[in-house]
DNA sequence: TTGTAGGCGTTATCAT
DNA sequence: ATGATAACGCCTACAA
C-alpha cells in the first residue's frame, strides 16, 4: 500500500491534474512563474498532500546550481573559526543557501583535497581562509570558474576577492603600544607560522615595529606554539627559562596569551605590573577574565558574515569590491602597563 | 579556443578513444570495475589532461546518493559543538563524505527549516543534537527514510539511534560530590532549559540529588542564563544578591562556571575556600585556568566522531547498536572543597 | 496560462 | 572487457 518511493514532481502534477511543467512553475520558490493563483494553490495542496520533497540533485543538474556554498576552514574548534562558521552559516541560511563545510588541521594537502571535494559536490562558490594554498588549490579554484573568497587575510597582490585585515599592521600597532609604554625587552609567543599567513604576519609585525625603533628580536625570545592555552603556558615557561629578562609578551592569539597569563599567575608574576601581555583575536574570553586582556579585536563573525554576503551578491551578478578590509582595533584592557621602574 | 564549458565524461571518453561507459568504469573510485589496466590508465590520463571534474549532481541523480551528511547543530560557536563539528567533519572526510552544516540558535523552527533544507539537498544521513524537536521535524525525518542520529543526549524511549550521555545522571553525580563535601546550601546557574533537554536534565539532576538527601532547591537559588562567561558572571552576582548564603554552585556548563569563578574573584570570594564551583562539559579552558575547574567531562569530539562513524556504518548496511552511551566522568580539580567551618 | 519535449552528466543494465 | 542505451527527476525554451 505504501508508495514505491518518494513522490516526484510527476506525481504531484498528476494529482493536481496539470502538466509537469506547470507543477514545476507553481512550486518554484522564486519567480512568479506565470501560473494562475488557483492552479498554484491546487498544485501546492497536492504537494503537501503527497509529502513531496524536491530532489536536489535533479534540480541541480537542470539548473546547474546547488544553492550550496563550500567553506574550507582550519580547525573549526578554534573559537575564531567557530564563530566565523556560525556567522557564515546563518548568513547563508537566510538566503536559502546551505553550508558545505570541510575543516582541516592546517594541512595544505587536506585543504586541497577538501577544496576539490567541495567543487565536485557542486558548491556554487567557495570560502577559504588565508592566502597560503598549494598551487594546485589555486589552479583548481581557477579551473572551477566558481566565485571564491579568501578570508581573514588581505591579498597584497590585489588579484583575489578577499575580506580580512592586515595582521601585520595590527601586530605593529599592538607592539607599538608596548613600546610606547616603555617596554624594550619583548618576547613573542607566535602561533605556528607554517602554512599560516596570519601567524606569520603577526610575527613579522612585531619584528617590524621593533626594528623601526632600532630594536631587535633575538631568536631565543620567540617561540612558536600551536594555538591553545596549554601551549601558551608551556611557551611562557620556556621563554622564562631560555631568555629571561623580558617585560612584555606579544602572543599570536588570545589562547596563547591567556595561557601565558595563567602561567604568570601560577609563578607569582603579576600582570601587568611585572609582565605585560598582548593577545590577538579578542575572543569572548579576553574580556571575561578578571584581568581583561589587551588584544587586537578581530571581528571573526563579521568576516564570516561578510564573506557569505559578498559571495551571495556575486552570485546574483552584482559587483563587489575586490577587497573588504575590516576594522581590527587594539582593545586596551588590563594586561598591559609600563614596565616596573618607569 | 577555450572549451565551451567544463569537459564532461563524454569528452574524456572520446579523448581516450573509449565509450562513455568504459570511461565511467575506469574512473570509478570504488569497484575494480572490470576495465583493463591499460584502458584505465589511458582514461585517467585523458581525464587529468582535460582537467575533468565529475559532476556531483549528475552522479547523485544516477546513484541516488550524494556522499554528503547533514548536521543540524545549535550554535557552533559554542566550544562544545565546535569540537563536535570538527571531529565529525574529520571523520566524514576520511571516508570520502562531506559535511552539510546548518546551525541555529536553539530555535526549533529554524531547526526544522534547516533539517528540511538538508534533506532536499540530498544528504545521505542526518545528525541532530538532543531529542527536543518539533513534531514536524520528527515527521520529516521519518518520511525522508534517511538514517539519522541524535547526539549528546540519550533517547529514553529507545526508539531512535543516538550517541550521548545521561545529563541527569552526570548532574546527580556532580551534585553528590558537593553534598559529600558537606555543602547543603547550593545554588544553580542553569543554561536555558527551553528547547534544550541537556540543560533541563542537568538542572533536574541537581534537584534529584538534593531531594535524595532531603534537601530542596529554592527557586531563588536557580537562575537560567545563556551559555557564556559574561552571563555566568552576571548570574552569580544576581544569586548573591537575591539569595545569599550558599556555599556551592552547580553551573549548566563550563562557560557559566568560569563566569561565576571570575565574578567570585573580582568580589574577593575565594574559590574553593568560600565558594565551590562545578561545571559541565570540560572544555579546554576548564583545565587551563590557574584554578582548575571541577567539571563533568563530556567527550564532545568523541560524540561527533562516533555519530559520524555510526552513520557511515549504517550507510554501508552494517548493523549498529541503537544507543551508544559515552563516558562522562566527574573530573575533580581545584574548584571544589568542603565549605568553611567543616 | 498551460503543455510538449529536449537536455542536464552519470551510472547501470544488458548485450556483445 | 567494452559498448549502446535507458534511466535518474527536474527545468525551460518553445509551442499552443
């Protein structure tokens, strides 16, 4: 007695006593699709009656679009990408699009595989993070002919659409803040710079700011660590051991900075009196702890939202500026102060 | 000179001098697909030569599967769901599947819409969180005929496939820990229980544990708040104002507990000497702060991973136990102790 | 306004 | 082992 399989458009059409074409037009969400109100109503009724669910693949094959947007992200359990993902998904949903998500662990090869997978899956457009990708990834993107958007970073070459910020400039600003406070002995807990332009720019920003004032950054004063609180603790401990004497730390992101803060506390080093700390990202946590973290505010939700919005516009054929630079101001809280004795 | 559009299988076949059928078999990833090694190689060469990319929609239409799995999640910027999402995506990618992700803000109506969208998009299976859903959502799931999995919670009715834990039992355990330490005046900062069985169970677990020892939980000692550190601070402040005298707090999750801890510190209330705190989830942060948070360890990555793995197995036709209960032990750290004067 | 019919790119069945 | 060819379910000129 049960229907052999799911009802299809032909069933709806038959049940409503119209042709398949008319049924299609009546159900088409967009387009008034010239159909008399009465017919449309009849078709709709038949559709719900039968529990009709359009077959996405068939539709995609015919229209050559899936109403799906692919995102290839670094670990989405990083708070920054988590909020970007959420914002992106929300933005897309509001426009009737769905997110095809692939996340990798900062591995360019997996990123390429994921990118290809999303293209094959028929994503109408793609979002990637940063500008460091394999040549094959760039090639795949180009061959696909799909609109794509790079996020978080800006494209110095001006060739690609992107929404993000200059991590270097922001980092310079943060470092200058420390210099202005009177610090000259500065250490860096950088994120891993391999395959990560954000981390790399942030690190070189510190160098630039220092050398602009005639200061150098000794190798022993720099440690690269995976982005996590635990690693931040470890890194600070190691810095203290291998190159003590610094009065301030610039961290590659807030997790690392918070880890450093925790380590300071456990060692009885008071922040900011004895140690100033600057983070990056401004995750919720930065403002939630008792000692507010001075950090560069990176509007990750906005980046996700705008990335989606820009892509959606381009899909509609509207023109969009190639680059959108978001504001990333330094937020002064309680973790920075002049070094002791000044 | 440029090819009119993307090369398709027919182009590859022609270029390799074989029929479309043979080309298809040669490129088929699975299945030895009886093709002579030599032919296969020739076809493959032609494919890369032309930059052939299979058309997912066409394939999906023919095979009736998209190799895509849909997930409808609460805010993925919640650390718990972020790590679940990441683990799920990784698990799927390893099997050649891709994640179709929709996230909502604890809104059942959006959840329904998202669920329908994913079904229409052709997801081969679905993952949802918890068991509180609209009847229409359950109906859509059933009609779709797709395998689906509920996560984080367990299904008391035993009707649905699920992987998760009993939040009630875990909460009872956490509360008993406080009672065993000698606390009798306990307050609760619950997550919002509306449309959230996890939050609700956690709250009622506290009640159950208390009443098992003949204690009651006054309404003034309970506050519901959105899951965030800031809200945790606020909630503790409010509890202190409206119903002081408690010596311990059970929080609906770690963010709320950490917020409470921060508020304590800023008020000079020492933890755990003057106030014991118990969280839920065991996010990274719980173990990273100087005062380690005693909390229920919820293995969110494992839940995501197993959810995916179970679905994948079912898609392969293997049989899978209807329910998988994951371990959620109480992790004792530094935020709980006997109340003063005991 | 409605119907007819061709096409979208693959896979799968059935011969050969 | 390889080749025709019929689905797969929907959209969309084009015709009526």
